[in-house]
C-alpha cells in the first residue's frame, strides 16, 4: 500500500494547457466550482488557453469536448480542491489560482485507476490461463498487464496527461470487455443494464466509442428468447448517457451543430506506420496484439470477428483528418491527434485486444512457449518505454512537434543522457509538502474507499457484483442528468443577469481563435514536407 501511495503521489508538475486538457479542466471547474456552463470565467480563473473556443451564435462560450471523462475525474479533482485549501492554510500556493493542485489530485486518482486497470488485466488474463495449468497463470497475467501498461500510451495518459479522456475511456472499455468476456447466465437484466451503461458512458467520454454498443447486442443475442427485449432495454440505457452530451451541445451551439460535419480524408497508413505518433512505430507490441486477434478470428473464438471489426473501425476513424474552419465545432487537423504521445486516439479501445492475447498466451503455454511470447512482447515494449521517458524529459520535442525519422531516433536516445534527466528533474520538482498533502487528502481516501468496497463484495455473498454494477450505472445516469438540469438553469440565469458578459468574452476570444485556425494550413504543409505528400490533404 505504501508503494502504491508513493507511485500515486504527484511528485512533479504536469503539462496541461492543451486543447483537450483545457476543455476537460473547464468542465471540472464549471461543474464543481462555478455551477454553470458559461466557461469564460473558468478559462480566465485557470489562466488557460481555450485554443479553439469562441462565442457561438447562441451567445455562449463553446466547449465541444464531452464531459464524460470529467465526471470520472471528479473524485480526484474535488479532493484536489481540498488539498489546495489545506496548502493555502500552510501558506503555500495562496489558493492555487492556476488550479495546479486540483490537477495533481486528478493525476493521483488517474494513477490509482491505472493500478486498477493493471490488476483487472492481470486477473482476467490469469483466469483465461487455467486450462493451461494453474502454475504460472498468475505470472502470465501480470506479464500481460505490465506490457499493457508500459508497451502502450496508457502510462503516459495516466502520469503526464490525465485530464485527457483516453485513460478514462480505456477504463470504461476494459470494464465492458471484462463483463462481456466472462459471460454468466445469472441476472441477465442486471447484466444488460451494466453493459449498456458502460458502453454509454464510454460514448459520453468519447463519441467515437459508440460502436462498443455492439458488444452489448452480441451478449444479448446469445440469450435466446429474451434477446429482443434485452436489446431494446440496452439501447435505451445506452442512448441516455451520450444524451447528456447532446443536451449541453444543443444549449451551446443550437443549430450550429451542423458544424460537426465536413469532408474527412483518411491517412490510415500514416496513422499506423509514421514516426510522427504512428501506432506501430510508437507501440510495436500492438502488432503482436493484432496478430493474436487475427488468430482468434481464424480459430472462431467467441466474438473475435466483432472485436476485430471494432478495432479496424477505430483505426480507420483515427486515421481521419478534417480541416477546422473558423467557428467550427470540431475538427481533426491531424490524424496524430495534435500534441500527443503516440496513437492517443487508439488508447480507449486497447482492451478489445485482451481476449485474443489471453487466448494466444494460453495456447502457447500449453506448448511450453508462453514465457517466450512474453519475452518478445517485453522487447517490443522497449521503444515505447524509451519514448515515454523522452516525453517526460522534453515534452515539447517528443510530443509537441512533427516528428520525422531523425527526431524519432533522437527521442529514443534522449533517455540515455544523464544530463537530460538532471535538467528535467530540476525544472519539474515541487516542494515536498505538496505531494505529501495531495497523497494524504487524495490518494489515501480514494485507495481506502476502493479497498473497503472490494472487501465488502468479497465478504458479503449477498452483494451481487452484477446487480451492484447495474445499480451504479442507473444511479450515475440519474446524477448526471439531474445535475446538468440544475447547471443549465443556473447558466441561463447567469447570462440573463449579465448580458454584456458574452460580448466581452467574444472580444477576448475571437482573435486568438481565428489566429489558431489560420495556422492550421501551415501545420498541414509541414506534415507533407516532413512525412510525405499523403500525410495531409493539399
């Protein structure tokens, strides 16, 4: 426990003023501090650049990022606010006007979630190994879990960019896949509600995860005569989650929602192979996962064809690029996802590979070759680990610019320089009292709640996990929609009380927004110059 607390402590500051991070933090501040969705004062209070934000035709500040991840980040942020007040009482931070300490609280919570993800992966993979013998099953499970964390961008999005939605989308997808994978005929309706809630929440985190609902349909389809009622109920529960996002978007944009539309060009080859955040270039072990999924399809394992289709669909969507026009709601100026660590848009669906990987490890263990596969996977994870260290040492060079082959090799070499480590540590250090207070007020309470919950479920057979999951899903849905109703009413009242407020916001935001949009063609030109003519549309 002490080691886990040390790992979850915010021992250095984190970069956060990026497009997604700004939108997520604005949501947290608006929902938990201001209690309205006007956002202009949230950006100002946090001293953050809104980047693509502007005042819409409805007369409010835009924020197209879904708040699903913000609801999941809320426990860490709320306790981080408490830690900020405690540090203020000690004379440190003076109330933390830039919101650094609450963000450190989010990261402490994110690292606990990452530990939970690793534990869940280890248990699921170990359970799939029992036919290959109990001896070594746990070791195989933890081997896959370590590679899942270190060999993918997941570690980065927990430690360096926890405000972005990807870790939280991955957690939702993992819970959904685990429940679908370990199929049980007990409590089918509670199971359907739990599965649909997880798929809907994942979609509320990132709309491109909506196809995950097909896993819910696949599970209900095996139920024989009750399949259609279960599918209908799952659709209703599923839709209710992203409906929360639609409510806020209609309030912010009104008829301007058609700005989501636009011509998309796809650059799948660059997304997979480019040195500039290419999936296989930054995370070679994903190639092994793809092989495992292909073999699972060939062996006709349960649902393997559906998992493959979902992964291929995500790759195709992630390779898309759409130009951003002035005052447009959403756009992808690059398939790499802007400032990012590797294929960040693919992080959310990585759990779709786990059933096939676990099956492949089990088959090779029966042949006495399981350790060899894990060794190969560990070696394939080394480039990702080096890139992660490089991103910590020099985030601007590693995750910020357009990385051609020379910059990619330099990033791999950077962690081998002792001077780079010394310089980075000197820049990122914080007073020891900060991680001590955040660990005591954020990490320990959340860890204690999780531990007590796990103990209660294990010791009380009357607590059925499926019914509990279904109840939590339904309760969370009511909480989100109920609080949104209150927040929207408060937002309308605040706007009516100060009619000049949005005019002032437009004066501040219009210029930076237009300047950002004007720089996008230059960015595309640089992509084509460094990576090839097909990296961006002319």
